[in-house]
């Protein structure tokens, strides 16, 4: 009786270990994620910055050089890259760039390494030409939610 019981237990354990769970990818989700990545592709220029002050949203006046900030999302060898372009100095003549940063895009946010800090920013595409990016930052001495509004630049 003991041999029979041991044999049955052995067979049950062996059959459990040989089972593999196969998860099939959901093509619909994959496809919509690809669409999100394509919707972000292109050049975007900063046009407005808003911040939350309690329940009220206020407009933060952009400095002249900030009006020249751009984000460029591009696809290179199957990877999505983000380049941030800045202008500083007198008459905004000094141009600088983050260089291409590898970016991961999800349904409502994107993540990238900025220097050695991982940044995750939420975004919303309100129209084919308007992009809002939300993040938290200290402004006027308080931690606030900021909304940067970008406009898509036309291809030249």
C-alpha cells in the first residue's frame, strides 16, 4: 500500500513540474501601445507652463529662452529616443541638448534616464498638435504639479 501511495504522489509531482504556463501576447494592446509611440514622434515646442495653486491653475510666465525649448521623439533602429533641446544666454544664443535618451512609453507616461536619474513624466495628447506633460517640481518655494503645454512643430 505504501509503495502504491508513494508512486501516485511521485507521478503527481512529476506532472506538476512539467506543466508550463504559456501567455499569449494581446495584439490589441501591443498595437495601441505602438500607436501611442507614433503619436509622440516628432518635434514639440514648449508654448505654455501652468501650475496648481491649491485648486486653481495659474499660468507661469515663460522666460524668452524657455520659449525655444523643444522635445524631439524619434524612432531609431526600433528604439524610441527623446532629445531635449534648450536655449540659454543673452538673446538665447547658447544652444544645448540632452543628446538622444532612450525612452520607454506607456499609455499615460514615459520614462528615461536623465544623467543618472530615472525620470517618469505623465503625458496627455489632447489633439494631434497639442501635448501636455505633467510633473512635480518646487515653484515659488512649494512642491507643485506643473503642466507644460507643447505644440507640434510642422515638418520642414
